[in-house]
């Protein structure tokens, strides 16, 4: 069973109507690598007996192991995100982790694409800010696709979190989650990114429905990407897929 860890909410900031940025300080160093996530225990238990626990990616880099940030989008009628949006400075939270393998590969080199959709930008920023990603930064390209400029984190905020050494940052709009044109447009953007022909590796995070198709396209294009370099936040691909 995962060991419960504790952190105190040091501060909160609203970055939009449905986006909360949390500053947290853990009671002990977390030992995480940029790109990983924690599982927050809301301590809410459903009538079925199931505990409401939700995954949130570390937004901040791993050079600092006790103070960290999370950014959480409020999902209509969602219990976990509603719990987070109710947190105030001074409150303690319980969580487990760090979890996940969405982190830099030892010995990797060359041009790296990090493509995030929607809230997946948190994992992308955490990865870019990982200490062990530093050597890949000059040839790294961050592409963030979201429904509109009002979605989740403001563009300027995202730009500010990207390390200065990062080769290229692009932010573009695609149709909203579930729209029939979303996947075709995401694929067209990936095709354009692939047309340069020198992509050594790729990471993708966010909408699982988009991830699944882009993963297949990357494999077909011969880019080094394995399932661990794909982090789905919602629309989870079926286990057998
Ligand atoms: C590895 C991992 C890391 C994550 N990191 C973050 C993060 O850094 N920030 C963050 O805000 N969320 C993140 N999430 C999503 C988070 O865990 C919850 O799913 C989200 O907060 C909704 O929980 P809820 O209880 O409010 O709603 P629920 O009742 O659990 O969700 C309602 C529905 O909304 C879907 N959903 C979740 N997120 C979205 C979205 N962005 N757009 C559309 N539908 C969505 C859920 O899959 C579900 O079907 C992450 C998920 C995973 C698996």
C-alpha cells in the first residue's frame, strides 16, 4: 500500500475562472523527477466506499524537492477538482507518490518533441523543467494544443514556466475535447512537425483519445516513443489498446 505523505498549502492563486495554482510545501523531500505526478487523497469517500483520489502532475521542476506547485482545472461536477478548488493557505493535504514514468530517458539526445493537449501541459512543463532534461533543452520543442486562449493556464504563464534554453515553444488552438475535428487537426499539426524529418524522440500528454492516435503516427514515422512517454489525463485508452 502507498505511504501517505503530507504537504501544507502555502498559497493559492486563481489563474482563470476554472484554474487554481497551488503552492505547497511537503513535510519531507519527495524524491520526484520532473514529469511525474502525485495522487491526492481528498479524504472524501463515496457511498460505494470508494475513496476520491486524483492524480496531479508536478508543475515545478525537481531541483526543489519540498516546495512545489500544482495547477488544477475545475471539472464541472467533479469531486476531486472541486476539493482542490476549496483548499486555502494553511490546510494540510495527504497524497502518495511520486508516480509515473513520464520523465527523461538516460542517455537520450537529439531533437525532442513534447506535445501536450489541454491540462496535459502540467506534465509537459514538469518534464521540461526536470534537472535531467537540461541537456535536451536546446533541441526541444514544446507544442501545446488547447481549445482556446481562455482554456486552463494563460499562454503568458506557460511561456514563463518554460526554461529559457528550450529551443521552441508553440501554442495553438484545436477544437474542444470530444469535437469530431479535434483528432484530425492534431494529426495535421503533428505531420507538419514531423515534416522536418529529424525528430529523435517524443513525449505526449493530455487527452487520451488524441494521445492514442498521435502515438501510432509517431511509431509509424519511426520516432522513438514508448508507452511510458505517453501520459493520458482523461479519455483513457482501453488497457488492451
Ligand atoms: C497522470 C495524471 C496527471 C494529471 N494531472 C493533472 C493536472 O496537473 N491538473 C489537472 O487539472 N488535472 C490533472 N489530471 C486529471 C485529474 O486527475 C482529474 O481527472 C481531474 O481533476 C478531474 O477530477 P474530478 O474528480 O474533478 O472529476 P471526475 O468526476 O473524476 O471527472 C469527470 C470526467 O472528466 C474527465 N476529465 C478530467 N480532466 C479533464 C479535462 N481536462 N478535460 C475534459 N475532461 C476531463 C475525467 O476523466 C472524467 O471522465 C491528471 C490525471 C492523470 C491521470
